[in-house]
C-alpha cells in the first residue's frame, strides 16, 4: 500500500523519467519536513523576523496598504492550500512573514514623532528628566521628555531629546524632575559611512528627536506642571536605586564597588574605561551588563531558596504545590530586580524570557524548552520589532538557542545510561559531567555569539573560553548569590558582609579578565562582514539547532557558505565624512591612510574598525600618502589624484590636476574635475564612499543606503 506521502504525489510517489529527479527531491524534502512536524512552531519567530528584515531592507517607506495586503494575501493562501501537502507549514510560514512585515510598519507609525531638521544653538529647553546616564569620563547623558523647546510648536517639537553635561560640579537632576537649561541641539547623527550603524533609526524608535550638549547650568523649572504618573513611579524607584548604590559604595568604595553597582542596580558609570576594555578583550564584558545570565541566577536562587524553605514543612511539601509557589515568588523577585536595575531594554528582554519559563513551571509545563524560547522571541518582536537589530537581542537569543539545543541533545543521550559499578565510578562520572558541562556551555555560547560580535563590533576574542571557565562559577556561585543576600540584608543594615564576599568574587573575576586580556593575541580586529553572510551563518545555526533529524546537518553547509561570503571583497577606495573635513584613501597595501594632523574622531575610529584595522586612531596620520600645505592636501589612489581642499584659494589648481576634489565648503565656481564632493553634496547625501573601478569612479552615499525612510534626513 502506498503511504500517505506517496498518495499526496500520486499513486506511487514521484514519477520517473524527465523531471523525476526534481520531483524526487521535493518528495524527500516533504517527507523530511513532515518528520519534523512537532518542530514547525519553532520557525514561526524566524519567519516573523524575516518579515521584519524585509520591511527594514526597503529603500522607500512602504504604504500601509502593502502591509495590509500581505496579511490578507497570506490568509487567502492559508484558506486555499490548507488541505494541500504541508499546507499548514506553508500557511504558517507565509502568515508569520506577513505579520512580521505588518508589525514593523505598525510600530514605525506608532512611534512617529517630530525630528529636528536643523541645528539649534543655545536654545532654551524645558522638560521632565526621564533618565540620567553617568559616564566614566566625567560627563553624563540626560534624556528629557520635552515641555518646551525654543519657539517650536507641538507639531515641530521632538518628544524627547538627549543632552550631555559635565558632572564634575553637579550631581545631576533626579528622575521625574522638571528642569530648564540651554543647549545646542541637532538631528540624531547619521551613519559615518554607507551601510554603517544608523543611530538615527535607533533614536526614531526611542522617540528621541534631537541630541546635543548643555550650554548652561541645569536648574529646576519653576511653576512646572505635574510629571506624568510613569515618571513619578520611576522617581521612587530611582531614589531606591540611589540608596542602594550609596550602601554599596560605603562597603566597597573602589572599582570593585562600581562593578557591584553595575550588577545590582545597572549603574555602570563608575567603572573605569581601562577595566571595561580589559573585560571586553577577555570576553567577559557581557557580565558587566545585566542580562539573561543575571536574571536566571537571581530568579533561580530565589526559586531554590523558597522551595527549600517550604519543603521543611512536611505538610506543605506533601499537600501543596510548593514548586508553583516558589516559581511565583521567583517571578516577583525577578520583577523587583528588573525595576531596581533600571529596566534597560536588554534586562526587559531577559525578564520576559525568565517570566515565560517561570509561568511554564506554574502551569506544569517544562521550563527549559525551545518552544518557550520561541514564545519569548515572538513576544519581544511583537512589542518592539526594532529589537531584532539590537546586538544584545541577537547575542542573547543566539546563546540561549544554542544552549537549549545542547540541553536537548544531552537529555536525549542521557536516556541511555551505563550501569555504575561503584560509587567511585558514579563520582567520577558526575565530576566529569560538571567539567564537561561548564566547558561545553561556554564554548557553545561563545561560538553562537561570535558572528554577531564580528558583525557589530568587528572583534574576536580568542581566549574567552578560558576567562569564562573561571568567571562563570564565580558569578553563579558567589557574586550574584551574595548580591541577592546583600539586598535581603539591606533593610536590616546587615549588607556589609555579603558585599565583602561579593567584592572578593568580583576581584577574582576582574583579575582573571585583566590577566587573560594581557595575553598576546587576545583579541583580533576583523573587517566588516556583509549582511548576507551573517544571515546565512544565522540560518545555518538555526537549521542545526531547531531541527532534530539528520537534515539538521545541512545547517553546517549553509553556515559554511556564509563563512565563504564573509570576507569583504570590495572595500571603498575613498571615504569622506559628512562635514568634508576628514577623508581617507586606500593605500597600495590595503590600509586606510589619512592626511597629517587628522584627529581621532568618531568617524575615523569607526572607519578603522570596519576595515579590520587595529591601529591607534591617534597615531595614524602623517604616513606619507599625502602632500600637504596650508591650503590642502593631494593624495593618490589607484592612479587617481584626490585633492582635499582646505581653502578656496587652492581650488583653481586642484580642479585642474585632481580627479576627485573634496571640499568642506560649497564650490561656487566651475570645476572641471570628474568627481566633486563639496559641503552642499555632503549636507544633502551624507558621508560618501568612492570606488575606483578602472576608468570609472562610483559613489555610494549614506542617503542612498538609508533610503526614504521616516528616520532618514532625506525622507519627506
């Protein structure tokens, strides 16, 4: 008798002869997919994310009718093919993609707020303080919910602005306080090169319409209106955070206390830059930012303690659901930790993931499952689809998916156990399992996040496995449990000893980070990889982790293809920043070279990072590639002459001899140079990247890369 799959194709499966090979392949794929039917749900967040990516990849803002049409079309396909072979899978795939696209469009419209178009100097600003972020360089960033901004009316006034100010003589305002100041403000900055990080898009979804710096003292606003209820609530929480930080500083006044504050209240402004860099180079920087690791340890410790205490009562243990009660208390503790830590975006995501797992325990469902990870991903992307492009979101879910896949694989293998012939053998097996588990989880999580670290930060740490093998037990068994105990003891004034113990663990962890970071070759700076390469690597990893049958091995092939495409094959020959004052040329050796006296600006630092160049930005200028005088500089790249004009007096000669003229001012008179990039063009199109392809010169601009989107300056 033909089986169900053969009936779907015909009487005897795929026909032989012409076209038979294609049909056989489709038939085999259908059988493989049906064998994985219980895992189809796990691909819904992946396809939902694909719809979000498709929305953000467009160069023009789509009409809302397109999003509606996609959803209606997907529903129509579901109704049409719901009884076809794999109809349910195809229906879910199309609908998830369409909903991802539609949710991204809806979110863009929901956060729509005015964005400053031109720079405003010394403009009066009044607003409510939403957040104060202190920095180790003696400055702080202030996020204000605007009340008034100069003479701008409501239709032109940004909803939020972010300004920096010095903190050396001013402790700064408190959350919820109404303040007045003068500031110089401008639009959120654009990418420093085509395809670079777009802070403007990030600011759009945070409803930040202007950034700048304070030019006066920040003073309380007289006769201010009543703050919104949300800010009043956060002011109470921030006051509690300040008291907790003061207690920590009293017990641990050194950099150890600064790290303790970062782990308990999320305040990282006191951590020295040198320490942050050492932790980054050793692969331990993730410990300094409250995320899933900290949330799991805090909630897990509370869960274990509450359940252990309740189990001391035989009556409760035998007749009451103490496991569910412990999960409920752990969820409440996680929520308190979320608020105390400042509820940063990564912490909120970690809380959602932890909450779903604890709710699963309360519903008598398994907590550590790939389905719960998928539910958490869907919940986060529905609320904030822009999170998909946040490095913390990508790295958190990459690590969790990889670790849960490892857990599933080990659980399947442990169903077949060897007979333990002696207690010694059992002890050796348990000890070996613990050692293997620590090494395997560190290796798997590190491998999972590595592509995102290279894509976003252009860094690869080579000894993070060693550093994390030492730091992970310290964090899990000493640092975070002592942090929890210190919080419990604070109302009674008994927090000193737990904080001392926590500080001891922090010193060991920091010492490990500095030691590993000092090893030769501890970190490599790698050039930018393409989005296509990253997508293939991620798809390959998901294919390997989400499926269970032999077809999961195809994930290695997909990831390998991404690795092949990863190296940058076509790097720009000339880079020009938006102001036109700085430019870089590609040398014959492949490195970027700069004119003498080039400052280590944000653009220069990011150009070098994206190029995989680990040179110090403060020492890269004056390498002999340019001939300079007070009027400008002349350089050569691929046989073309590039003129960087500093004064209009050099225009006549430069226009005569150069193939490319770059000027930080508008060129008014006629210039016969083939390519002119002046102030007017840079203001209109942003930073430029030029590619010399034989006799032609091709230009790419930030405006072209951003397209006509609401967060782009060129948008209508």
